[in-house]
């Protein structure tokens, strides 16, 4: 819960904070086990930071530990973003609200950049890893290659390198540690078919039965049912975190369902960036506004709250399924050097993907208009220089200086930028 309260800045910052507390301070797991779990969570759809918390909790205290860690990690953010969604719906047009968002968005960009530098320093230990990160960045930035394809290609390259050029890989990908010894295995890490069947039955029932019940009661066209089905699909295809599916989510929410107005998704992302917990909590903002604007016989705020809670439920129940079902098998192959090499390569590729996401966010914070321009078979995001937000540029630079040079924490930086940005907007 402490990590959930303090983890701002998207998955990179959350994972870095988790590493510092769980590995360095409390020493509950070692470096190799943490990275092995992280690599597996990177492969899964959904928020990797929440799944990593669930994985570590399960590793320490079985399913009870996984439930405690996974739920408490998202609880602070879920409560805060629900309250902010209510305030946004009621006071969206107020100049003060717009001014606060101006400062917060600039600070969030600095937080994301700082987090990328930290996780990149930990994951990119050889020239080969840097090359993979650069290739993945170019693939998604210029050619919009899908995230699953990038992950698959990185895994294949890592596997090949382990056989042909093992010196290209970090030492941890080539050497089994003492914790890989059979005698060190924990009871819950032993795969069991009976346990897998029980886990699947319970999690699938908790996930799908509420949607089926609401569909039978309210009809398939009701907003709660539509949100349940839509965000259940998102839970299965959300590879690469919230940024990777942001465009698709915005398109569906605005054009297909009419839940949001154009441009409101970036406001929701700003809320999610500045609240603790997974960045995918932006979907709770979408779920709230969707039900708020289609309340039926309910009060709009009551409908919005129920929509947000139901959206959160169908988004995160699958996360527990992926961990409780797959983690025992993943732990069972920790000594496999070829698999370790493939997963290390995947981690390097993810750094490039996150860099692309940070640039996307930065362009939309710094400039009022960003155009997609075709160029030699690629697509470039080109901002209109005349729409540069000078205040955002200065605030982001100041936030980066404070965090990187003077090591000011995330929360003080966010608070200061929010206050300064509000003053600038209201005065100028």
C-alpha cells in the first residue's frame, strides 16, 4: 500500500520504486528473481506494475499475499482518481481546473523522463541491449509496429544471442544463481494441474459472470454492459501499458460509444499520471464519464461511480488470473538460460517502447497541434512550432532540473508545478 501511495509517473517509475523498496531496502527478493518476475509481467496484457506487485506478494505468501499486494497497490489510485473524476465532471469548465492541469501535465513529463533514465540504466547493460532498445523505439515511433510483434522479435533475438553470441547478453542472463537451485524452490512455485483448474474457474467466474448477469438484467445496450465488454477486451489486448492502447481507447470511447469529448482522453491521462497506482487507471476515468453521460434512471454521479467501479473490476480481475495461473510455470523455468536471455532482451525492447510513449506524451504537452506526416514509408509526428507552449517547456525543464540535479522527490515536484502552473495561467 505504501508503494501504491507513492508510485507516480507511470509504470517505469512504479517499477523503479518497487525495486528500491522490495529488493534494496527490505530485501524480500533478490535482483534476479525480481527481474525474472518483471520480464514475465512485461509479456502479459494489462498493467505490468500491478501484476509485478501481485507476483511478489504471491511469491512471498501464496494467493493471499498476491491478493493483498495486488489490491492494495491499486486501491489508493482507484479512490483518488474516482474523486478526481467526480470533480472533473462537475467543474471541468472552470478556469482554475484548467490551470491546475496545465502545471500538472508539465511535471508529469519530467517524472516520466526521469523514470525512463532509471529503468534504462538498470536494464541496458550491454551494447546489444542498447541496440535492441533503439530498434524497438524506431519500429514503433516511425512505423507503428505493434507492441506484441516487437516483444516477439526481441525474444527471438535474445534466444538466438544466447546460443550464438552469449557475450552480448548481461551476465545475469547467462549464469544461474543460487536461488535457482531445486532445493530453494518454494511450494507454491511447483506447477499443479488441479490448482490451475481451480484458479481458472474462480477467476473466470468473478470476471465474466457479473457481465453476463448485467446483460440479462439490463440488456446488452446498457452502458454498464457495454463498458464491461469493452474493458474486458482491453484487459486481454493491453500489451505495453496504457499508452500503447490510448489511441484505440480514445477512438472507441469518442467515436463509437460517445462517452468522451475529443481531447478529454489527454485530461484523463493527466489525472492518471498524477495519481498513485497504475497508469491504466485512466480507464476508470473513461468508465466514469461514460456512465455519467448515460445514466438512465440513476443520478449521473451515482451512475458514473458505479461505471467507474465496474470498469476497474473487469480490468483488474484478469490480472490476478494471469499471475496465479502462469507464475508457477514461470518460476519453474528460472534456471533456463535461453529463456532468461529472451526475457532480458524483451526488457531492453520495452525500454525503447516506453521512450516512444514518453515522446508522444511530451509532444502533446509541449505543443497545441501535432500532425502525422508520411515520410519514406514511415510516419512522423511533427508538431506545429507556432503552437509551442512556452510555459510548459519552462515548467518541464525546471522539474527535470529539480529531480535530476537536486534529487527533489516526485510529489514535491508535482505539487510545485501545479501551483506555479496555476499561477501562470490565472495571471497571464
